[in-house]
C-alpha cells in the first residue's frame, strides 16, 4: 500500500473524531476551515508521523496548533483557547477512541 492510500484510510477512520475535537474547541463557522487546514498539514507532514504510534493523537495535535494559531489571530473564534484544555480534550478523545463501540456518531 502506498502512502496516499494509507493516508486516505487513516483520514476516513479519524475524520469524525477530528471534527468533533474541532467543533468542541472552535466556533462552528471555522470548523471546516480548521479541519481542512489540519488535513493539509498532515498530508504534507505524513513522513514525520511515527507509524508505531496512534494516528488520532498526532492528528489532534496538529488541529490544536491550528486552533491556537487561529485564536491568536482572532480570539472570538475559539471556545477553548488554552493548550492545557486542548490537551485534556485530546486525552478524552483518546479514551473514547479506545472504547469497543463507535462513539463519534
């Protein structure tokens, strides 16, 4: 399987989780933009991803950096605007992801 196919599979598996993470953190009007920017960065940096580690936390880490950057530009766009709260949300997402059921719907 080539890198593009592998990336597409991972994105499909984590898309709903990532959107939930973003929507919990930002104003709904910028959620799609943050999701797209996160995916673009992930695509460009996929070679930096350590395949021995989970993809979800890596992807949420990118999204958190995008969110914090947007918040520095315009703070009214963020619901959660500090790194510790985003890390807590990331941890809760990881705990939910480890459950044996589909929790993102």
